[in-house]
C-alpha cells in the first residue's frame, strides 16, 4: 500500500483582505460560538487564539512614510513536521501525527498538564479551564479524512488559502514568491521554518525577512528544556532506576536475605 501524501495549507498573505470568512467557517464547522472580545482599537476579532477560537486573522499595523498598512496573517496551529507539543506531551495518545502529516489532539487521553503549551514555539495550544483539556486547530482532520477541504479554505473568497499536497504547495509558494520579486517586492519569500522540521502550514510573505511583523516567530525552535527533559534527563533517570534495581540484586546475591530476630525469642 502506498503512503499517504503529506497535506498542507498555503496562506498567501499578499492576497488576504481580512474578511474573516475563514474565522466564521472554522467556528461554525467546529460548533463553537463566534464572539468578538477585547477590541483594542483595531479590526482584529480578539487579541489571540483561545481554547474555543482556533483560527485568527492578525491585523498587524505598520507605518511607512506616514502611510499605514496592514500585514495580515491567518494564525493557527502550524502542524509542524517535528511538533514541540508532541515532544513535550507525557500522555500516550493525547497528541498524534496522522499519516497525512496533520497534528491532531485526542482530548480523551489529555491529562491537562499543559506541557504541550510550553513545548509549542508558536504558542498555539490552549487549555479549557472548565474541562481541563487542551485544544487547537486540527486542520479539519474529520473533513480531510473523507477527501474534503478544511472549512476555512472552502470559505475563502480570494483564494489566498490553498489546500493540497505539501510538495505541490511548496512549489506554488516558491513560484508566487518569485512572481512578487519580479514585480519589485524583493523581500518576498516563503515562511517554512526549519527549526521545527518545516511546517504543513506555509506562508507567502511580502516581507519574509521579518516574519515577526506578521506575528510569526522569526526562528521558532522547540524549547531546549523540552529536549533536555525528554532526552538526557529521561535517560539519566532511567539509568538511576535500573542502577538501583541492579544494586539491590547484587546486594542480595552477596549477602543473602536480611533476617530479623524477634526480641521475645
């Protein structure tokens, strides 16, 4: 049986109009209420993603020669090839990487420790304080499993969102970046950070030299504490445990069982 192709989402920020159709589609498909909260004088729906709001258009204002512009970017789980959330999670089966590359959460196995939140360099997973379970964008794994597009992509009116195989979309992103460079936008490029092994959510940015202007980390990497805890420290702890067991066994072989004499005898 042939392997399933890795699926991905491409976001061309140069054609995003900030209509928020993707936000509404995400909320409707996942049966979550659409709310507007924490307005801070701009058009962004809310300050950040939450446990019940997984897909947010960030309106990043920028001034240049007294001209204000928006660097808008759709923000959600990046579905990393090397997901920090999975590396940090201590609960087997709570976070899984599907055959098509989607990083999905299984709330039935989630223990609510929140380690996945600290392990994500994009600061995406969110804990529901009522259920003590963690949630994030699933790239509509229930839809893609039956051959449908994610809800957000289906709703986009400008085709700035594209869904398909990762290899095809990566080539499309490179072609679009080259087109923008040929049109005079020399800083155009693809956001596909290698610090997490690449992502299955790709961006075309007009200012790829400074992704932080779009609310994206410049060089995301899995926190060193997660690597240290799950690799050297874990193995060191196992060695100590095994050493204790072996020491007890050698002591038994050398000295035999400990005999206790009753004082009344």
